[in-house]
């Protein structure tokens, strides 16, 4: 058979692994304030005979986007920070086989604040199409268009001016949005100290300010008044991958 006398020639076993894959594949998780996203990855190997089995030893996990969270290198357990975005998870077998596998991990950050508004009222606003006249939509005053903020700046005070016939029962929705992060606030107009302004909670602001740096933040204000919904023009500004020291 061509073997050299006196030597044992290793032969491939029918159960040798020929490939591995991560499970779940391309998971998408939701991060909410106080609830970090978690997932534990398994490694599924395919043998030479076509059978599959879980690989539990000699593996090493890595994540290329450390801001998203921590990946345990041995167990494959991921715990998110609340920051949104897309990272690449990789596992390599360290048994000499050089087998590797990769998959995307997507984190979507969501935050909703209700101020004097019930869940049922929130749903009514969300389900009512905007039909109000363009001259009566809210006008956003701050932030300024195309403003640039460092990611660690104190949450800005979002401000707008109503241009319809305002009433005490009006309900406003203020929305900040990036590709993988959405921050919503629903506010009743007769809430004490309300003055057509809202400051995002620190944790919610941090999540959207530190996510998707390549994309601008979009802010919009919608009002439900006397059964009619009016939505402002979108205003864009940026929070960038930079920090400012001091107060």
C-alpha cells in the first residue's frame, strides 16, 4: 500500500471534522435600558461521514467589536453593553485542525419613555397616519441641523415649537434614530413643567450616541391633537467617535 516499512501511516477516520459552524447563525438581539442582551454560541461540527455533532472542547471565541459587549473566549457566552451595531463573531479550533467559523451579531438598542401617557395612547399615536397640514407640523429648534457632538456629551435638551392649535391633551412623540438604535419619548402636554422640550435619559442617550458612528442621528417630533397627527420634518445631527474631557 506504499507504506514505509516500520512506520504506522495515520489514516483519516470517518468521524474526523471537516468543517464547523456557529449556532445561532447571524443572531439579532435587542438591548433595552437595564436589560443587556445575551446569547451563548454553540459550535456544530460536520464530520467526514456527513454526521454533525457539537464541539465543546479546544475552541476559542473572539468578537471584533468590543463596544458591543464581552465575549467569553472559552464558553461562547456574549453579554452586551447596550451599545447597538453589528459585530463579527469568530471561533477557531485550537486542536491543530485550523478549522474556523464566523457569523454576524447584530444588536438593536430600544428605549421608550412614557410621560403622562398610557400604553394604549402610545399605540393610538403610532397607528394614526400623519395627515396634518405642513404649515402646522412641529418645528424643531434644537439640536441644530448637522451639529456634531462628542459621544460622551451630556444628553442634549431636544426642543421644538408647536405650530398647530395646541391643547392640554396633546400627546407628543420625540424620536431619535440611528440604523440600529431608536429612542422614543411619549409626553402629554399637560405634564407639569412641560415646555415643548425633552432630555433623553443618560443610558438611552449613551446607547444611541455610541452606535453607528458612520450614520447621522435623525430626530423627529410628532403630535397627536384632536385626532389628527402631525409630524415634523426630520432633523439630522451627529454624535461621533470622539470624547471631550472636563465638564
